[in-house]
């Protein structure tokens, strides 16, 4: 974690009570000064899903899908989680993110029971690939929108493993500088969620001043439990001719491949 100053919040959220949380300025995104980057609230919901899954002995979050219905305001948020089905080896969960009287996002998740399985040697495609460079070998970099306000660019530390920010396909390491909640260490799944929603931003191929390319969803698929503080997104953006697009990110930890993330994009000219 980075050194905390008097003017900087100490965490992304503060627990208000029950299932309600107060957002800090560290959640602010690049699109509007009153709106959050979607990564932190997705991680907040992931935290609640993890706890619901753990009640059933399910310890691996193998998929998390966020349907982003409205911009997430910087304010108080409520998280509601339901167990749709929990079996011996897997459980399906749904969740809602609510601000005031408005539903902001809906979620579904798949949690699995982890087991020790001895795999055969020399399987095709194994061992899994690794990120282009490790975080220690990757130079420090900052988001192009950093410095305008306290926000997401302050919440995370970023390092470039390949390419350049906002200039096409690139691989960027992410690490949380501040916790999601005070006095609580973020889980590896929450670390993935905070980072994974940035795929469309880091791999942008349109001029940020002339276009918006907001994602309306995020799906994260994980083949195993990530390890450590660092998560790498090797991301690229694909655009269609009708104002729609797709960003896809291959996800790594320091030991190698952990999964994939995809985002559906809505492309608009700022004119």
C-alpha cells in the first residue's frame, strides 16, 4: 500500500452497516467526476459473493458477470446477494447493487469447490503461458487521466509489461495501493475484479477526447485461484462498424495464466 496523506481517503469504501457502504473519492472513474470506475464496485459485490459461497464450502469464484445498468454514483451503495443453487461441487449466485431507490447493476456468479487433482504430465498447452514481463521487470506507468481528481488512478499502481496505455493492445500489471475496506486485506478475487474492468481503457484505440467507449458489462472467468498482489491484463479492443465493440483481456498473476475477461463496448462520438 502507498503512503496515506491527510487529503487522501484510506480505502475505497467505508462500511456503514449491514450491507451498505459509503464510496470514497478513490473509486472515481475517468468518464464523469460523480461516477465510479466500475472496477471497485464490482469488487465490492465480489466480496459479498465470496462470503455467500464460503457458507457452502465453495472457495473458488470461477465466474463473475456484471451487467452495468446505470453509472455507479459516488455515494452510498447497498449489496444484495442471493444463493440461486448450491450443490456439492458448485453454486450459482446472483446479486444486485443498489444506490438509493435505483438498481445500478445485476450480477451472476459461479463458485466451485476446490480439490487436489493430480494432472498427467505434458498436457497440450501446458504449462500455461505467463505475462510478457513480471511486475518487477515492468516500468511504472500512470493512467493518462491521473491527476485531474483523486480517483481510480490513485487506487491502483500500474506497470507496463508490453505496449503503452491508451494506444492499442498492451499488457499492464495492477496492484491495489489502498484496501477495498479499512482494516481488511482484499482477497485475490477482489484484486482481479478491480483490475479487470480496465481492459477497454488500457487497450483503447480511439482518441479519449473525441470518443467514449464505455462498457455495459464485464465477465471474468478464472481457471484457478490467483496468487499474490499483482494482476496483469493483456488486453486488446475490437471495434465494429455500428457503434459496438469488444474488449478482451487475458489475466495473469506472477505464476502465469489465471483466466479471461470480456467487456461489451458502446462507442459514441463526443460531438
